[in-house]
C-alpha cells in the first residue's frame, strides 16, 4: 500500500503538526510505503529528500500561515493516482483544498488539527468567509476524519454537520522513554516551564506577570519562538525580570526534555488548543501541569485530575495555583500513558487505513 502524506511543512521543522507527521510517518513506513508532500514558504528547503528512509518532496509556498502553493496543486493532480491512501493534515492550510478540486476515488484521511477560533482578528474575518464556502466541503470530502480530542471532534461535528461515526479520536503522542531518560539541569531555584510558540493567544504575558508576584526562588523558562517575542521582551524589561525570566529558541529535543525534567511544574494557558503535547510530556517526567480551563487543555485535566490543574486567566488565580501546585510530588506510576505512545498511535492510524480500504 502506498500512502501520500500531505502537510504544510517538512517533518524536520519544529512544530506540533510536524512532530505528529514525522513520528507517525516513520512508523507507518515500516509496514507501508510512505511519501510526504509539503511546502516551504521561505524557499530554503525546496527539493527532494530522503528523511528517515521516506521520500519527502518540498515545494514552494507563498504564505507562512496558509501555505498557498500552485506547485503543490500541480504535483498532487499529476501523481494522485499513484497512491492508495491520501492522508492530509491541517484544516487552516491550503493542503486539503486541492483534494476537493481534484476529482479522485482515492480514499482521503484528514487530520484537521482544528481550532474553533482563529488565532487573531484578521484570520477570524477570513474564517467567516472560508468556513462556509470551502471548509464544509473539505471536511465532508474526507472518508475518515481523525481528531486529537473530544473537544476537536465536537467542534467539527457541530460546525460542519459531520456525523459522529465519520470521526475517530486518536491523540497526539510523546516520546515517554526519551523524556524519562533525560538528565535534569542543575539549578537552585524552582523552574516554571512553558514550551510552545510565542503568540498572543498562548497567554505567555500572564506567566510573566505571575512571576513578578512570586518569590525570587521562582524562575520562568520559556522555550519557543514566534511573532510575539519582542512584546514579551518589553514586558520582561518593564517589570525588571531579566534575572527571573529566560527565553530559549531552537533548542534540540534532548535539551527540551532536560528542561522538562528540571522544572517544578509546566504551564500552558493557551486559548486555542485542541490538544497539548507538552502537557503529556510533563506527565511523562512526573511533573504537575497548570492549564487554561478552556478547550482541549481542560479536557486533559478531566483525564488526569490529580496531575493537571485548570485555572482562570486571572493573575490571582495563576499565582495562587502555582503556589499550591509547586510543592506537590506526583506519582508517575499512577499514570498510564500508553495511549499516548507513538507506536500505539501509529497502529491506530494503520487500522483506520485498513478499514477504509476494506470498505472501499
């Protein structure tokens, strides 16, 4: 069986969708023939590659958030008949749209990574036009939709009128063993850790404000990059927190895992999150987690209520919860994370492929 995975960016690029594609593709490729078609808005990686023994074709795109790419469309149209399954990722990108335009009987599996709200006002306006004109038909053209949480599934079904049995829930995964084997850094203070993009909707500004109300033995470590960094840097300077807040960009996974093992707790207050990979990574390292009580992050707090603590987006609530959670000691043996193991997740995806082909 030949599988084409269509995704906005290459699997070696840092990002949540890219991690999902990379981890599952290299496992699926052990049983079936996988190829990846993706784009690069910067134009640096354009070309054909072998990554983890998988052919990866990177073509030019003309937007860093939508990844519009005429070349992607042409290649898809030319080669689509070569595959038995098309697995496309990311609703908020150009990737699924050509599959609606190109008429084909090839089964389509769709991971939308769908957020009910856009990440900024400009995109919200575009979504008001895009969702009813293109989004509904894209969603309904899929033979199977894979969502990462009940939150995402419910939003998809309600917004687009999708039947529940068309949607399966397969969560994102984590590298449990690698995380648990990582050696913590030697520090003499409590590390509050955030990992993710630096954008307004991630609410990192609340974390920085919270640190200014905590004792000097608390230090905020932020790992990530994004358009909001310069504003966060100004907030750090304004609150005179250079000695209590550190931002790292482009850390390798090994270093990120070391910080996860170093931290006292991890915190993710994002408004827009169907699932939180870093939350499960923290649980793998036996760390408590504080999350926004809205969306997919709150759903995880119902699955692990003694390890994940939801909060309102108020300064007092965040500060008080940090003070309460920081002294806690988690018992990792009570947490079963096998459902979030990449091997098991890849097996679940393969089962979806096989069922679709059997019923074709």
